[in-house]
C-alpha cells in the first residue's frame, strides 16, 4: 500500500507547507503542517479556547463515531521558535493521501501559544520525526508514519517541497521522476527524535565544495536554512548590500541583488540551492529590502536544513534503512 498527498506553500514566502488531513468518522478535514522536526500529531479542537481557535478549522472528537479518549494522557511541546502547545489525547482514524491509520493518537490542544493562534492557515502539526521524540505522557504515542510503516510497500516517505507551487509527500514509494539527479543516501540519526545527518561540505556560487562536516537535521517544519556563522558569513560576503538587521533578527539585502547559489554535499551528491530560492521575501509588503533564506543557527544550537534547502531536492526519509536520501531537483 502507498499514500500520496499534495502540499502547498502557505504564502508568497513559502513560510510553511499545508497538507489536508482527514480525521474521524465522518471525515473532518484539517490543514496541517507536516513536520519532520517533531513527533506529535496535534490539532486545534473543540477543546481549544474559543478565543484562540477563532479563524482555525477545528477537530471535534464528539462528532466522530470512531474517536476514543486516551484517558489519563496529556501532552506538552515547546518548539525552537519559542512557540508551544499542550492538551489531552484521543485516538481516531487519520487518513493522509488515501492511506488510513485506524488508531492514531490525535493530540487535542487545550492551550496554544500566540504564534499558533495567529497562524490561522494551519490547524496543527503532523510530526514525522522518530517516535522517541513524542511528548505524550505517561505513555508516549507513535507518529502517523510509524503506525503506517509496517503496512506501506516500503517503510519510507519522500518530501517534494516546491517554491510557490504544489509539491507532495509520498508514503511507501519513491517517484524518482520528481528529481533530476541521482539519490545519494547518508545515515540518519534518530536518537534525538529528529532526522539527523551530516553534510560533507559546502560551496558558494558553484565553486568547488569545501570539505567540512556539517551535522544537522532535515526539518520540513522550519522555513529557513540555518547553518554556522562561518558558513553564513562566507555566503553573504558575496552579497554587496547584505547586513544584519536587528529588528528582523537576520541578514537582509537589496531585493535587486543577484544572489549566488549555495551548495552542500550529502550522500555523495551535491545539492545546489539556486540564488532565487535564497531570497525569501521582502521584509515588508512592497519593501525593496529582502530577508535571506540562509541564516545563522547559533541561537538554536542545531543546524537545520529547513524548507529553503529541502526545496532544492527530492528527500527520502527512509525509516527501514535509517537513512536519508537526497536528489537534486
Ligand atoms: C525549545 C524547545 C527545543 C527546541 C526542543 N523542541 C524541539 O526540538 C521541537 C520538537 N522541534 C523544534 O522545535 C524544531 C527543531 C528544532 S532543532 C533543536 N522543529 C519543529 C518546528 N519547526 C515545529 C514548528 C512548526 C511550525 C511552527 C512552529 C514550530 C525541546 O523540546 O527541547
């Protein structure tokens, strides 16, 4: 069996990617953010305070004949951007891309931080990280993919995120036609719940790859490419007008700049992110100052290959072989 779901950028800056998920009987369809950087499936629900839930699509377990309360279970999550959410837990049928998991832990939010309240485009997250990262207590729950893996044709999924166009999450099969290059594989370290891996080097503007290990995570739920300061500086030294903007908390530059590409080595392949993918968006509507897609990871302490990097590749999250595959798109 397999599954295939379309995913769409949330806005003109590709801030996040939205995928429709069906929960319950009859199906309640919610727009969710698939997140390989966390391991909990949580949703805005009938239990979310009305003031917080306004503008959001919500899940009502009481309207689902297959919903069951997981009594005594609670959850609470903090994210790297200081956002957070918490609540209690139900199990219900969850269908993604035509594939159904009958008894999936659906974490219902009784509290959500302002970032989530304000982001009315999504009704929650689908964690696609490793089960060890799940935050339900007293008994941690499995992710949707972990529950699905044993019934899928192959225990893997792929992410094909695209700039300002529809992409896909495919489960149980690899559609190699989505990529131009060969898939290079590298071991994945799931010990912290993330899809951790080590890139073998980087280069700016198509130059030869500098060989140096960059350990980080492949995180579909993070917008940016967050790397060490020395690499960020090496890149922006090629951008005349680049400067750090305190209010924006990142490097900005003239929108008219012709940005160099950025490449990294992984699994024997070189993935090149074109310059236009590295110009994320004007800092405000109509501004001629733009915000960079490559920023420093020093505040968070972990290098994150977020959507800016993932958009350049077809990425294979191969649980069966504990490895990540990358192919140039
Ligand atoms: C501050 C909390 C730290 C980062 C840590 N939390 C995590 O690592 C969580 C699971 N993952 C995350 O905070 C990050 C990875 C951080 S690497 C240290 N990924 C998920 C994030 N993009 C989800 C999201 C999506 C849309 C809007 C907001 C947030 C913890 O619980 O200790």
